[in-house]
């Protein structure tokens, strides 16, 4: 990669059919892996919940995800955006699956009609003591658990999830990536609702969080006695994630739409 060669990027709204909804992610399309410092600088400049960086690597694609302040181990909406970007720019043929090597192992994405279906690891939670979470969330807690990344908290109702107004400085002090709040849906077009707060990573509330559904799918499978779900993340922008629990994997489905394209001119040196 030449220092003077601009790097193309797309900004893509994930888990939505409509622009300006769902969860926006920037995707930088590289020829080779850049330094982590450069990726973090770009992600801070983009100032989106996630910026994805992808490049060809040993018959697949490398993929890393950065918030404005840190690298993360798993991100659903930016993976969906990365796959969409590869197909849209003809870096990958429409009939080919996107295979990504990541900090969470090999992830795949394939086209399913006009949607994208991703194969992710299931991330079930173990029951735990909520500690100060009830005060931090300002809501009664029905059940609390934790996986390797997040707390998951069941609230009494869908309206309690929508009305949740947490103390974000308190949540930022937790030693987890974030907090998922969830409840059964009160509408016929979804099985459950959720929101996701991760102020410790520079994101007060993530609009639609694919990786949270790696925890939500096994959580609701145990309670609803089925393995296929529609999840509605009821953030201000909102979005829909289709989920299927398949053993130790979760299949996540959704749509994506490109809203911006451009070039990163401050390119990495020595790459």
C-alpha cells in the first residue's frame, strides 16, 4: 500500500432497509493489514459506534473493529457492513460467501435474497449477582447474567426497556464491554426487545448490536422454547435482527444500505 494511495471507505446502515436508521458503520477497504494505531485514529475520526477494517488475507479477509476509543472482540453490525461493502464494490462476487478472520475466530456472511446472514459464536450468559445494576439502570431487574463481554439484564416489560434511562457514568465503570437490557416483545412482529449501553467504549447507546444477539438468542431460547427469533432493538434509530440458535453458533440476519462513500487520505505509512 502506497502512502499516497487513498483508501476507499463506505458508511453503511446495518440491520435496516432504510437509510438513516439501523446502526451506521464505516468500512475501510484495504489491500493489506495496517497498524492498530492507525486504525484507532481513523475510528476516532469517524466517531461512529464501530469502524471496520478489512483486507484480503490467505483466501479470506482480515477484519478488525474499533470504537472511537478501543478495539473490540466482536461486532455484528460492522461485520454485516463489511460483507455488504465487499459485494457492493465487487471485491467479492455476489454468489460468494464472505469469510473473515477475526479476534473471535472465523466468521462468515452470505447473501440470502436481499438480506445478509452471518454465522457467529453463541455467547450465553451465566446468572450473576446484579450488584448495583438496578440503581445504575433505574429499573427493577428480573434476571441478571454475564458472558465474556457483557451483562444481560431482563427487565419487567418491553415498556421498561424503552423507558430505561441509565446512569451512564456508573455503567462506564463496569468491567464489561456493556449492558444488554431485554424483555419479551409487546408487539406481534418481534419475539423480544432490547437495548445496549456501552459508555465505557465511548458509545452511550449502540443503535443496533448484532453481537448482543449472540447472547440474546440463547437467553430467549431457554425461556421461549424455540430457536428462531426476531429481535427488535428499540433504540432511537431502531433495527431488526433475525436470529437462529444453531448449537454453539448463532445465525444473524439483516439488511444493509450504503449512505456515504469516500476516501481516507491520511493513509498508513510503511504498509
